[in-house]
C-alpha cells in the first residue's frame, strides 16, 4: 500500500479530512488536479459549528487571527439574531476561502500529510483489499497509487463519484449568478447585501480593504456549463441589475454558479467514499457549503481512521452516510427555499414580507439560526437522553488539573468518557476500552447546560463524547447508572473491548 487513504481534492473538505485521519494515525496522500492554488475564494465565512470543530482540535486561534467575527447572519437576505448562550462561538467568522485553505494546508503538513499536485484522478479500481487510483500526470504511462480507501473531495463535478458509479440526482438550475473580486471606486456604500431589483439581485461585500466580492444573480437564463466566464460579463450583469457598474475595474478572478441542487445517492461505494461538494451541491445561500464539507470530514475522519487501525469494523463506515446524508438533504431544501425567496417579482415581494414578519418571533429566528449554523443536528441514536446524538456543549469544567472546557479534551481527536459524578462504576465499565477512550473525571461548573433546539437541561452525570464532538451516550444525575448501556455504546462506536 502507498497509503492507508488517498484523498482526491485539496480544498477545505479534503484538507480537513486529511488532518483528521492523521490525528487518528492513518497514512494519507492528497492528490490534486491543479498545479497550485488559484487564489480564488468562492466561500468567505465559517459558521458556529465549524468554529467549534476547529476549537476542538486546538487550531481555532489561527483562523481567528486572519478573519473578523461578524454578529450578522441571514436567511435569503433577511437578517437573523444570534444568542451568545448557545455556543462559545456564536458569530460567523468572515475569512476568505484562500486563507482557510492555506491554514488547513499548513496544519496538514505539520501532521505529516503528503501532497501530489498536478495529479488528476483518471481511474479507480477497487477489490477486496484496497483501491488502485490511477493519476493522469501527463506522463506516457499513468501513475498509480494503492490505498485501502479513497475519498472523493474533488468538487461538484467529481471524477471519483463518476468512476465509482454513484448517481447524483437533484434539481436543475433556474438562474445564473456571476461572482468576482474587483475594485468598485464609485460604490457609495460600505457594502451591499442582497439588494433585490426587477432584473435580479446583487451584493458587494468588502472582504479586504479596497476589494469587493461582487455577486449578481439573474433568473430564467442558464448558460451552458462550459460557457466561458469573463470580467465583461460580470460588469454587464451588474449594469443590468443595479443600473451601473460602480466603476468596476481590476478583476482578480470571476466565476459562475447556479441554483442547481444535487446530492449523491450514497456517500459510500465499497472502499470509495464522498465528502463535501462531491457529495452535495446547492445554491450557496448562507455560506453553508464549505462548512458542511468540513463537518462531513470531521464525521468521517475518526471513523475511517479507526477502521484503518483495525479497532472498529468496516460497518462503522455505513454510519457516515446514515448521519450526514440527511444533513445534506436539509441543506439542499433550505437553499432551494432561499433561492425562491430572493427571486424578483411582486409575488416574491409579498412572500418575503410575510416571511420577514414571522422571523421576528424568537422560535422562528432560533430555528433558522440553528439550521444554518448546524447547531441543532442530532444524529440517530437509540437512547433518549436529550444530549445523545447532539454536539456536546462546550461546558466549563473543574478538573484535577484546573479549569477546562469540554473542547480542550478533544484536541487529540480521541473519544472521551467524561465522568461528572465521580462514579467508580463508570471507570469500571470503560476498562476494556482504555487503549482508545480517554476517561476524564471532572465536575461541571454549571448546574444547567444550554442545548440548542432543546433549551436548558441539568448537567449530566456522565457522557461519552465521540471524536467529532457528538455525544454517543449520556447518563442523567437523577437516574441509576446503566453500565450495560455504556458498554453497548462503547462497542458500537469504538469496537470490541480488549480481552483479559
């Protein structure tokens, strides 16, 4: 084997997955069709749940140093409020995708991830023991890598998905949007956010001093997928929509997207898996795409590493599709709704007015906020404790070493059994998994924990936290401890116990 895992695609999803796999002890090679990074930044922000994930790995400060927190969010241009009690990181971080990729690549290199540039995937052949990945490197004979698994993180037009024979059903585009980074010397405002006009809508967002991210959207015209995109097209589109080009000049890059929404029918085909845009594409409303891809990677990474190490059965990989496919479905649905809400016309004007009047209600605002920030996700579970299946709150703890946050316990990407009640039975139940689960005894600094979509609940007596920060099992302080339920959860997620 040349590697345990080959990852196709060096975007945010592929890079995050590579880091997660290395933390889990897997040998990783990332292959990328591009010769180098382009500097383009289609995405421009990180949401609460992704900020939490980066904090769980101890690298969040790198991103905070290069971005700017903004207490502003929206659903189809209608503003949302935030609640600081729901997360230690309640506000989105404005940061360009190019910076995100650079920081993730630096971290991946520190962890020992290997990269191969100018190496597009040309063939995929899997058998009982592994996958052969053919690379079109331009040489007379294609290069090949042999690995136990291949993960396609190679975008919406994924070659890996096509070669694996995975269907990509969905809805066709109904509009086209142009995007580019330019100078706008005549723009009279600091920024424009989803300004609707009879011909479409436009935005102009200042991510860097003197430079604007311009986005125009026009409806009921969809160009061919391979039709060239030019600066003049962007300029003319802005004139049609806004009535002026605001002196647009000096384009760094321009591109195009639509409201097509598609999702892979399955996220796994044997030894080939998909993540990020290779698994789902949608209208980029609310900036959910990059965040969902990173969260795909964090869900898959620890599972795939455990299978590679031989500690968990291969069937654990099936839980990746079971957990993340519904999340992708929901994002496709909410972005379809946002696309419909922004279309020009009197009917949509009326719909936005009614929808906006509903958003003043706390329950509606909270529901939309949680959905966009991915704070309310609950994976399927057998238990009935309100924490099970959900992301663990980053609670304040008192440990033998001093004050700590729950997130600090996850820096090594290992599962944690957090005993908050001082029970000898908890320690006894986890003995068979002591080689792969960290037992931490602590006390909660607060009697109540805030759980998005649930509210305040009493601090648990104990909880088993997966490496991705989701709770696999929890015990209430007012109920009798059930060691059999804990052992079942340990075996389900982390393999059979050690013998002897």
